[in-house]
């Protein structure tokens, strides 16, 4: 869900180390005024009215919950009862106490930083999409702030459940990482968070916005379930994100997952093209719904993972040769499906031998400087003496022409 899709601005209750977690705001008149402002978002108010309402709403929230310095007080709700940064007998400083966030609070970026919290991401979550970040930046500036907070979970819980975790600067996080219990992972809202950070870092931006965060309201959860469900409801996952999630969840499965792992090893290729290369068949397809079903159904997992071992090994060599020669374009169906057509149209050659010949052909393209031409192939519009040709058809035609040249170069 985008910022402007939200219809209500939440009351921001900044929770700091010195705040009582369950205390409600006492500004009753302010709350009434804020309710009336929130109602404007459900009516047909003008853009100017919505902007004014959003600004006033944030001002009311800030008046209700003043931000306190986290250094003034410490409560068991936010830190371990042990002394933070205590001094050992040899004069060195011991690790700081863990910061325990409260699920009934909403936290700001600056508030978390003041408390010593570091933010991280899960590697098997989707990569940041630049277009999505740009859209979020535009949305945040339009409504003058963040409407929907990002969701956090403790990094320790992610590691315990088998996820790979990295800080936002790319540093790996492990169970030996210093202050691990003060690291929290963004499982939903990473595009919003990145958008706010870019706006804050831009000196030309007159208004600096805060991002806000909350914990899951349920106590017992599986992180991969949160990842999957929150991303279905907001900015939907694509099949590769589902596949990454499945392989993490089923990492200990006795079922042979080599096909799925090899698809994962080619992130630039479309899933469809990767499957065709690796099975040397155009009939096999794995849909997102199949991957979701395989999370809980081993029969479905076996079904989507099944592959002929001989074809799989030959397909891997062909796929790697095509990608090495052509780069990203090789990971699309015009290349994979043309290759399979050549295999099927030569019944006198075994599948393994023909796949090997095609792998050598792609290497020949690269060696003779012919590979780069495929990056600029376009379709042709119809003319008086020629029918229209799609881009895919143009690629196939060029592949066939070059393959004939390759065969002639072999003296056959």
C-alpha cells in the first residue's frame, strides 16, 4: 500500500527509554480535533485540505507526546535491568545493554538512533526497487510525512529462524555481532524507510521527515510468514521472492531442490526462461501459487522440483554459456526457447550432444564479437513489401542466421 493509499494518519506516540509504556495521551481536546482531521481523509476533501489536515495532524501528535531524551531515564520496558555501558575492573567498557522495544509504541528514526538501535534488512527479502523508492519519495513529500509505519522484528529472532541479516550499510549480522539485541530488522516498509533517508540526506530538501516503526502486535510469529503476508498486502512479491522464501524455509528438506536452487542462482533471468534452460523443455512452468503451496505441502514441493538429471546437467552448461556470452538478454525466453527448438529439431543428435553444441555456439558468438548485437535488436514495423516482425521473432531469426554461420565455420 502506498502512502497516499492510506486514509488515516496514526497518532504518533514516541516511546523513549524514560516513558511509561501504557500511558495514554491526556490531550482530550487535541484528540477530538485530530479525529475530525482524520475524517477528512475519508471524504472528498481537496488536495490542499488533505495537505493541511496531514500537517495539523502531525503537529497535534507531537504536542501530545513530547520526545524525551533517552539518557534521562531507563526502564525495564526498554532496556535490560543491568547497567548500560558499565565499566569493568580493567577500565574497559562492557557492551551496552539490549534495547527492548515495546509493541504498544510507535518509534521515530531519530528516537531509535538516540536509544542506540541499529536497523537491518533480511537478505531473502526483495531488493530495493529504484522506481518504488522514487514513488515513495514523491508520495511522502506530497502528504508531508509518513502515514504508515514500517514493521520491525528483532535481528536475533531472524537469525534463529535461519535468515541472513545485514545492517543497512551492508555489514553482515551474526549471533556474535556486538549489541545484537539492539539490532532490529525491517520486514515491511523498507522502500518507505529508504525514501525518508534519501529525503533527509538531501541538503536541498527544506523539510526533513521522520520514518516511524512498530513491532508485530502478535507475540508468536514466524518471520518468513510476516515477510510473505505483509508483502502480499502492500507491494506484492514476484515469483523470485517467493522462491527465495521457499528455499530458506525448506533448507533442511530431504527433497532434492537442485532445480530451484539453480533458478535462484540466476537472479537476472526470468523464472520462466531459467526453468526452460534447466529442464530443456518449454512445457514446465512454476507459478507463484505453486511455490506458496509447496511451503506446506511436500508433494507439491517434489512436483515443482522434479527434473531429469541428464537434461538438468546439460541445461546448466547451456544456460551458463548463454549468460556468459550475452549477459542479461540470454535470461529471456527468446534465447532459451530457440535453443530448445534446435535440440528438438535435430533427432539424430542426443539431447546432451546438441545442448553442448549450442553452448559452444554461444561461446563462438562472444569470441567473434557478435554477442553485443543482440542487446540492440528491435522488432520491425510492417511495410508494403514486408510483414511486421516482433522483437522476439527478430532475435530468433538472428540466432538462426548466426548458428548457420557457426556450423559452416566448423566445416560441416
